[in-house]
C-alpha cells in the first residue's frame, strides 16, 4: 500500500467524520475534570487584535474570541460546521468564515493571534512540522499563539492499539470513521514545539485537557497586538509554501 495514499485517505475520512458529526457536535463535548480551565486561561491571555481561528468547527470558541478580538478569521474544512458557526454569532459580527482544508490552505494575511481549539491533536505526526510552518506564516512578527486540546481517548476507540494515533469514532447514527487523535502529554508537546523554535508553555489541567500559550522564540510578544507591524499586513508573494469535538 502506498503510504502517501493511505495518509490522504485517513485525512479525507477525518474530514468526512466532522462533516457528518456537525449537527450533533455540540452534544458531544466532554464533561470531565478541568474542562473549564482552558476558557479561563484564554480570557487571561486576552486574544486581542486580529485573530485567526484554525478548525473553528461549529463556533465553540468563536464568540469567546470576539470578547477580546478586533476581528476573527475562522477557517474550517466543513461547510456544515461553518454554517453552524455563522449561526452562533450575531449579524454583523466581526468574523470572516473561510472554507478550506488546513493542510492545503495558505493564509492571505498575518494575524496578531493564532488560536486552535481542540485541533492540534488531530494533526498527524507526519504533518506536525509543516503545520507549524503554516502557523508561523500566518503570525505577525510579534504575534502570539494559544491552543486548547486534550489527550482523552476511550478504550473502544483504540482499534489499532494505544500506541497508534489512529482511532475510530462513531457518529450518533452509528457510522464509524477513522480519525487522527495524537495523545500528547503537555511536557512532550512543549518539548516538540521548542525543537521547532517555538516558545510555548503547555499547561495541564486537573483532567485530560491542556492549553498552550506563547509565540515564536525569536520574537518578543505583547498583549496589545503586533507593535508596529499591522496584523493586516499582506503576506509576501512566493512561488510555493512549504476538525473536532475533542
């Protein structure tokens, strides 16, 4: 079997899962210890300025981002998820919704903050470095990153064993899909990010959840935005550029 083809089929199945789950997504959220801590941490982080939300899903976090942000660009591969997300913000809200596959999408501007809510664990290990290159491309020179995630996986999902990052999940109607779920431990994830040049502190909660906050190690960061480098700054032209309840 061609490895590349198998990997692409897995990612296609993951996209199909979240599109199929969209009507029931908000009923599937985890009620486990520590679930409220990341939201409190995000408010303390204050995602001000222009915010890019990657894999926004049905807008679970979008209204909270709008408490602080000047504007939000919310990207997701599923039109069904985006339709729900748009219905959860008020008319005229400062949100631009973009339908795009995050493994192929190229941002058209830079942002003060890049936010990910329960998405990073669905990025396959073979895409990890390239994905963080995308984040770096989208980030303003003094921009910041915040993500929320968890390492929760049930025994029934581990169809390929606990060592595999491929699990199986079912939608309420019963259909089964294979998706990626990398069970990161916070210290391990923080180490991997530092190896890529990121200065991000990953903080565990009382339960399976964790959050990460920081930026690129080579750039100082402030809470007030891009400090002289507008977030609306267009990206330089180049010939090439190097979704989920939980």
